[in-house]
């Protein structure tokens, strides 16, 4: 028998089966999809909605809405109070219960700066690291500052394009984009960095209103204080940015520890992963793919560092193309910001 032909048929059969199961899983989990003016609310279990922005307002990150008997818990609040208000308006489409509790998956601005939209009586739960970051100097965190520069740069680029375009339809499109980004830049003026009112170190479980919500800290990954928000009865976990469908932003990350942290996530009985960005994940094996990338990145950068290469040289030379099939890594090189941070941690400049 031709082994190559046999392998090709096997792979094709596996892909067809995987596709069928993925579709079946989507049907099982997608009880209802509600589109509001600003959000797509995907009901992934009774009273549980995965909220993603539709682009009408800049939300940037995803959120989770968990309905209990008397109130609502949300996970993350988007990037500005304006985006937070849009989320609250969308929640009102599915429930008139009060939002009493918010859980911060981590401290990053695009997940926590919408918090003031939900009122002063809100209970906010987060890891101790999240509290420390949001009560420290959050306005000058490099990740936040780089985002502000990026937003300003986008506005400047669109303004420049507008002055050089003559086609009326193209001009209208650019003007609409410019107005959109100007509104987002103006929304920054409302931001009040709001820390958790209650913190945890390792684990917390909320029992109330017919719902069990577990908060797990498995270690450092995307930040020093990432939480996994787990609904054990529904077998659903919201992972923030420590587990996305692909490679996460690593500018505040702990790459050498990331794979071990994700091993803790694999210890949960889960059937659906809801990430902080991008679509939901039904292929739980993707955790292993992401783990393998961070492990290989650590080994490759350590090897290049031991050969005497600078962070810039190591970032340019790093070869992670073995992850093309699983994560789409097709080009030589690694993210310089991530590599520089790895060097700084190894040199004791970052704890």
C-alpha cells in the first residue's frame, strides 16, 4: 500500500471529522446570537453571553456577561468609559438586572479602562498584581502609552490621506474612518483608572444566585496577574489574553513561564474557551499548540543569547517556522519587544 496515499486520506478524514465536530460544537453552544448597535452577544449557555464589538464603537477587547438570579457579573469592561457604556446598553437588551460585580482578567487598559461606566457601587475583583498596577502609575505603563501613540498616529495618517485624495467616495470613506478614530481619541479624556475593590492570590469561588464562578490564578503569562474565569457547570472558561487563538502580545509577558501557566488551564474540565480577543475556541488542543510556541521561543532565544547575540539580533534570527501549520508562523524572526523583555528578565532588570 502507498503510505503517502494512506496518510493523505487519513489526514483528509481527520480534517473532515474535525470540521464536522467543530460545526456540531458551534450548534451546541450557540443557543442564540443577539446583535445590538455595538455588540454581538453570543449566548454560550443559559444566561451567559460572549460579547464582542461590531466596530460601531471601538471596544478592542471581548467581555463576558454572566446572569445570576438577582444580578449580573461581567468580566472586563473594554477600552474606555464610552465603550463600557455601550456594553452596558447592550446588556440591557438581554437583561434588566443590575450589574453588581466586575472581574478583571488582567490590568491592561483595553480590558479595564471602561470600568467607570458601571457606577461607583460596583464590586471589582482582580488579582493582587492587577490592583498593584492600577494603583501604581497606570497612565505611564509602556503598553498604555504605546497605544496612545498608535491612536494619534492613526489620526495623523488619515488626516494626511484626506488632504491628498480627490475621489469623492474614497474621501468619504477616509473621513468616516477619521471621525471614528477622533471619537476614540477624545474618549481617552474620560478615563479614570479604577483598581479592584477585592483581590485574590490563587483562587476564589463565587457562589450566589444559582451560579458558581471560579477565579483561578495559575501563574504569570500575558501579565503577572492573569485570571482564568471558569464556569464549572457549563465547562466554559474566559481566559483574557493569556490564551488566545494564536500568539498573544508579549510586551508585559513572562514567556519562559507561560507554557507552565497554561498547563494549569488544561487541568480544568473545559469544552469552550472564550478569549480576550478574537473568536471563541472549541478546539481545546490549541492550548498545546500555544504552549509549544512559547516553549520553543524560550529555547531559541536562550540559544541565541548564549551565542552572544543582542536582543535585536536574536529577534531577527529566531526561527519558529515549525509552528506554521498550527499558528501560521511563516517568517523568520520573533517580536523584538518580547525578546528584549526576555533579555531584561534574564539580566535581572525586570522581576
